C-alpha cells in the first residue's frame, strides 16, 4: 500500500508543481513587465 499510494501521490505533486510554475509564466507573458 505504501508504494502504490506513494507513486500516484508523487506524480500528482510533480504535476501540481509543473502547472504552478507554468501558470505565473503564462500570466507574465500575457502582461507586460511591470517593474
């Protein structure tokens, strides 16, 4: 159960991080740099 539950949990975590890192980048790309 440990491994079977850890595999999908890890995949979900990585996917969440990838989306979170892509989200701000996409928003920044749409809007001009506001320094």
